[in-house]
C-alpha cells in the first residue's frame, strides 16, 4: 500500500515549497488581536502551522498588535486558545509591538537612505497624487511638494511626529516607492508611496502604554517582523497579492532581502480565503448582535453562541477541531477563494462524527411507557457497544426495566398505516432491547391535552414492529435516566445570504429566525453517558491529546436523534447539551 498522502505537500502548497525548498521552514500565523477568530481563520491556522509541521519546520503565533485603538486583552487569550485547540503549538508567541523600538530605528534608517519622507498632504491630495481620476481610473502619478525634501528635514520632521508635535492626519511617514522602481509599480497605485508611520488618535497601547504617539502600518511592519523572526514562507490571503512588490521593496531597501530573489529574507505567497455563506463572519456584523440592544428577544447572544461561526462558538457547539481541519483541507488550498455554505460544513462535521464518537440513547421529549406485563422489579442488562462497527471502543451496560421513556415523536394517539412507530394496538421494536412492545392504551392530561403515559406489553409474544425506536430506562440503581437540557440550533437567519441584508439600518432584525434556538428542558440520557463523560474525548483529537480538553470534548451520537456535546455551562447536577449537527440534513430535530 502506498504511503498516505500528506495534504500539506500537494498542489499549491507543494508549489510554494518547491519555490523555496529550505531545510528549516518557518512560518507564522499573524492575527490582529482585535476580535475573535472565525472559521476563515481556521484555514489560515491550518495552512501556516500544517505546512511548517509537514516540512519539519516551525510556526510562530504573532500578535500583529500595531493598532492601539482596537486591541483588547481578552482577544489575545482567545486567539491563543484556538491555536492550541486546533492541535498546533506555536514555536514562539511574538508581538509586533515588541519590535516598536527596532521598527522605529529602521524607519529612521529608511529616511537616512533617502527612501522615506514625511508628507503633510491631506487624504484627498494623496489620492490625487496617486493619479486617481474623477472617473475612478488611474492616471499618472504626481510627486507632492514634500517628496523632494532633504534627508535632514525629513529626519527632523519624523522625530517631531514621534514627539507629538503633529495631530493625526497632519503628518505621515511615506515610503518612496514610486520613483524608486517606476516600471514595476506603474500599474499598482497601492504602491505609490504607501504610509509607514502615522500619528494615531487614541494612542494608548495596552502593551507599550503611552510611550508612542506614532504607530507603524501593516505595510511597514509585516515584512520587517517576518524578516526579524526568520520567517521563510510568509503565507497570507490573496488580497495581499497586490502588496507583494511593496513587501519586497521595503526589505530590499533595508538590505533585509536580496534584491529580486527569495533566497535571503521571507517569501510572500497568497492563498484563497475561506468564506462560509448562510451566516455572518464579519466582526462588525456579529457585534451588532452580540453588543447591540436591537436583538431584544435574544439577550443571551455572546461571541461563543453556538449559532455563530466564530471558532469559540464552533468549539462550544462541540465541533471537533479535527473536523474543521479536514474541512479546510478537503476544500483544498489553492489561490482561489473557497466559497462554501454552512450546510456543507455541517455535512462534513456529520461525516467526521459518524465514526469518532460513541452512540447513546437520548430522549428529547420523554413520554412514560409502563410495560404492564412485567413485574415491578424487572431488570435486564445488556452489553451494548459504543460503536457497533468498532468493538474496540468498548461496551456499556444498558438496563431495561418496567418503566421506560420514549420520544413524544415516536408515539401517535391515532394510528395511521404510514406510521411505523408506537400507536394504540401497534407494536414497535426497541433498539438495544430483546423484544418489541405493543401499545395497549394511553392517558392524557386534561388541561394540556398532552399524552402523559402509555401502557404497553413487552415480550417474545409481541408481534415485531416495522421500526425500532430509542428509549431510556427508569432505573435509579443505574442512575438512569440522566436528566438534561438539550439545545437545538438552527440557522440564525431566514435568508441563506445574511451578508446581503441591510445591516446599516437594522434590516437584519426581522430576518432573524425565531426558531434558531429550540430548547428541550426535560431530555433524558441513558446511564452510559456517565462513562462517556469521564473518558472523553474519544478518540482524542490532536489538540485534546495535548491537554486541551473542556466540556465540549464530551460528544456522542444520540441514536436516531442528533450529535450532541456538553455545553460549557453544564454542571454535575445540571447537564446542558448542545446539538452539534443533526443526523441528516433538515430533520428539524
Ligand atoms: P476579518 O476581517 O475577517 O475578521 P482579518 O483579516 O482582519 O479578519 P487577521 O487577524 O488580520 O484577520 O487575520 C489573521 C490571518 O488570517 C491573516 O493572515 C489573514 O489573511 C487570515 N484570514 C483572515 N480571514 C481569513 C479567511 N476568511 N480565510 C482564510 N484566511 C483568513
Ligand atoms: Mg486584519
Ligand atoms: Mg479582514
């Protein structure tokens, strides 16, 4: 048999390595700590960490924290947790802000080399200088009055920026890219002297405090940090492709890279973004739901609400990290953006869970069934495999007693020839029990009209039913049933394309799906759950094997019901379950 195919050494990723086949591959995942990661970031993490690991190399987690206004401590922790959860260990955790001194020195050096200047143009003047014509097209570039000032003037002015003598927008350090290599940049206005340093409004930085009033831009910081950290392959998303010449220009200007070569210094290459339709991923849009007061009927919405597709939410919902990585790789890593939909993701998760979690019986909305022909103390115990196709996963004892509970859905007051489960006079099989049962009668609550109890008989004499249903025994000796609250999640929006709703004017509000959360407060789980809980996850996921285990690692398939995981708010006495995915598409359960 041939060796298993390593997805990190195929296709686009193979091409990237072949362009620069160094021994010590070093990559980085560089999030801006200004929000929670979403499923798109799972691709960036998988690509950067997976590529390095596959080539025997390492990957840094770099917090790209150069924007003081938007960063918060809670995001740093959450981002780091998600990297470990996905099964990757950063070689180093770095902060762009740790390089502020160095970056500033390099900016002065750039000025000294005559390759940067302080510009006092307004935003409109900069646009005009870049040749932006009224029809939106680009004309020829015009250098502004500040472009030709002397190195001494620029140095003095840059230091004045640093010393707080300019307000935001009054002065910007710009790189002299356009005249440097006019030809290469002729058609790329983004490169026409982009900013290197700017004066920021709210300049307090959570790590460097009030030391700086000026902060470096992405275009200035990213490539330099890559070079300082010894990054060999700088993998980012396609929207950065137009900036690739600027990335190389700056490193070459500072002698941090050999001109026109990828030998010394990092090589930037771009892969397609992962976009999931059927939900919202943008921080700004999610924030309107999480922090907004407009979602009056949904006060509990948080960043890790299982209906969202942030990584914290997917984790809380119980999605195994391995399923996300597999999803990303199955979609393929290429230059093309990968567009997919939430139901495609759910289908992948379902397939992944099929053989990786134990099976148990769980009743969402229980109805009591008393088996009249059995003595009060009747007890059968069967050894039932957790996975019928994989005996190595072990077995557990399932008690069977005079009183059992079945799902309300599996009983009908009036029989129907097309209905194959329990109804008066009809028999049905029971999963994991020896014999079928037949309904004799039932009683109802006079006020609610709900069925309260079904009387049935059990045994070899009962004619076999056409279907087999799940159930849970009433056996205090086995601690059965275990009571639970089960939360079923459905799409948050009625629209399949919620991104296209009118977000600015609150138009998304009436599009919220009132059924997005359905709660079953009195669900019952069989006693095998106790064992599953203490032995989860099972088998261990990569990250979980590294010790990243939390309640959501307790996952199981509720036979004929859905896949479930423990919610983080669950306690020993108060079990809360989240539905990870349904067993089939659109079962409504
Ligand atoms: P967003 O604006 O979508 O919240 P971002 O681009 O601001 O995300 P960063 O923190 O800057 O997020 O991203 C860190 C890394 O993750 C970057 O290299 C970025 O290219 C990558 N990334 C972000 N979104 C996606 C996506 N949808 N698919 C793949 N990679 C992504
Ligand atoms: Mg960003
Ligand atoms: Mg973005």
